[in-house]
């Protein structure tokens, strides 16, 4: 690549870098350009060929918290097989869908990918039941939110090779994650379009893939889901693939995703047609919101209500969730009674943030398996030893 395309952090800092030229050539005016970033908490020189948001993506990707997502359940636990999604596979699927939407709308794919990889990094073990259990344990200490914990991870707990705490992500990526905590904080000023795209991709991904996993695990039958308007619409749109009906589950998942992505992009293109003279901040100020058409959104809500009743509250799943929540709570109270059993790093954090919040952070970072092993080691084996004595 010609040397003049690189951005130097030295005396040639005013000349555009390769990533700046790429953004100038590809992004729409309403996209958020990396050159507009307000920076990082700890200032850093620009990289010659990676944009600030590419670097954010890589920092999240290489973090310990991101790797641990492979051991955290999405909806179904490892006791129910190994086909279904984990937090990591879900996150990768969200990133893929979000990038597809972003590319079609000429938004900043690097920012979108960083936001997508970050969005679920704060989930504790055992999914939402683990989160509910920690929130209950911390009710008198500001509660527990996986979205807030994600910020604590990347701003304080994760450690790079630098002496400063956290991953030192850009303000825009942190603001995008902060929006997930306070989605109704300012209804008149929506977040960046890139943030909205990740929210949409997240919803599209988990609805379609929860249907897939539930069908595979036998919690749902095909006739049951065919009663839903969105499923019927998706299958009608996939008539061209009728020859592959022997793979009807895979076809349904493909059709559900394709239908929603196509609808979202079509509606968004229409809404953005009059925004070509606006920049990223201006489209926020006029209240630009990207979403599905009213008809598809209504059918999507019907699907989500169905999943809540028939899948998320299925007796098989509720039994596992209850057992997991009980063990998370017991582990929390064990450490509260025996703080000396916490790892030294979290004992040090307890001196700054209090023992209860530090316990919540320690347990929140565990994988399902490590949480189970810690419970057995600290509580079950300890109980057996006491009985033997």
C-alpha cells in the first residue's frame, strides 16, 4: 500500500490515513465517521491503518470476558445438549447481521462490529436467571445489570498491557453500551444509527435462533410455530426453496432472519432518503429511528410473547433456571460470609467498592461451568467435610 495512505501519529498527523480515506469513500453523510470520535479516557495516538473503532473491536475480541462468553448459556444450558447457542455464538451472529444491515445503509461497520461484540459481554453465568439472582442479592447495593456490568468490565476490570485499568474504548462505543442501560433516558434524542442497528440485529437474531433451538430440543413443534403470523409470512416468502422442505427447521430460521432484515433495510432506506444532507448528530436531533414496518413489528411481538410463554417458561427450563438461581445466591452469601475466600484481586476491589459489589462482579464474570465447580468446591464439599467432622 502506498506510504501516503497511512496516518502517522508524528509530524504528518494532519494527512488522512487509509481508514479515513476508506470511510470517506464508503460511508453515507449520516454515518458516524471515526474522525468525529471524541476520543478515549486516556488519550492515545491514532493508529496508522486501523480506525479507533477497529481497535475497540479488537480489544473486546481479545478480552478475557469475551472469551468467557463461550461458556455462558444464551437460553438453554449445557445439560440440554450442545447444539443450541451460547452467548458467544449469539454475539457472533448479532455482529454478522448488524454488519450486513450497516453495509446496506452505508453506516460505519467498524463501530457496529465493536458495539455488537461488546453488547452481551456483561452477562453472568446461567443467563437471565443468573442475572435475576444477582440483582436480588444486590438489591440494597444498586442491583445487578448485565449492561452496566459490561461497562464495569471494559472500564475497570479488564486489563490490557498498559498500566491503566480497562480497555480504554472510545467514548462512542461506551455511550452505545450505556444506551442499553438507559434506553428511555432521552426519548427525544435517539442513539447513533449504528447503535440502533445493533439493537435491531440483536432482537432479530435471538428471536429466530430461540425458535431454532427450541425446535431442535423438542420444546416446540413445527405445527405450533406455524400458528404465528410472522412464521407464516416467512415461510411464504421462502416458497422458492420448497424443494428443501426436508430441512424445514433450517429453512424457517433462514426465512425469519431474511424477512426481518429485508424489512428493516427497506424501511430504513425510505426513512434515510431525506437525510442525505444530515450528519450523524443531525439525524439524532431530528429524532431519526430505524425500525421494522408496523406490520412486521406487530407480528414479531406476537412471536416474542409466544416464546416467553412456551419456551422461556417451559417446565424443563424453569426447573433448571430455579436450580441455577439458587446456587448463584448460595455462592453469593457464602462469599459474603467468607470474603477471605475471594481471589486477591477482588478482595482488593472490595476495599474500594464494597464487599457485596465485588462479590457480584466476581460471580458475574464466571462461566456456567466455573460457577458450578466453585459452588461444589466451596459449598457442597465444605458441607460434606463438616458432616464428616
